C-alpha cells in the first residue's frame, strides 16, 4: 500500500474534489444514462461541507476524499472517492476502516447511498453494510 495520510478538508479543496467525483462516477453515471459533465461537478460544489470532509493524500498529493455528515439518527458516508490508479491498493479499505472504528466507538450508525451496480458496493458489504432500500438509481445501506 502506498504511503498515505488523511487531513481535514478546506474550501480550497472543492475543485479537486469536484473533478475527482466527475472522473470516478463517470462510468456508473454513463451506464445509468445520467452523466452530465457540468452537473456532476456542480452537485458536489453545491453540497460541499469541508467541516465534515477529509482529504486523502498520497505522497503529499491530493488522491481522494470522504465525508461523514451527521444527521438525526446516523452519520451519512458521502463523497468517498479515490483516484482510479489507487483503487484496489488498500487505501480505501484503510480509510473506511478508520472511519467505521471511530463511529463504532461512539455508537453511531453509518448510512450511505450507492449507485446501482457500482463496484464500490463490494467494499461496503465487506465492511458490514447491508441493503435497506433501493430505487432505480441507488441503494441505501447501513452498517
């Protein structure tokens, strides 16, 4: 596994995160007939909350991000993106494991939405997420 670290996000990270989101989600959104190169970036910009977001860096360079947004009955795992060349390297697993361990210590339920057919769903299932609901585009899971 590459040498990586996680740091709090800032508003200065929004464009890097929006661009990574567009790259990572493109294949799934195209498969679902929903890819729009401006909209995929703007939706991230509109909902970006640096207070709940962390940036993953590999070798001091932006490589990914993850958000854990508090809600009334759980935290929502959102915007979990890792640069394609680093996917499968164990970094995503390590980041997710760390977040879930923190939430487990606090007794906090974690929920997420995953696009239908996304290969990322296997990662979440390996970490104990189970299907709660699904619609034509996404599935809601909780851990």
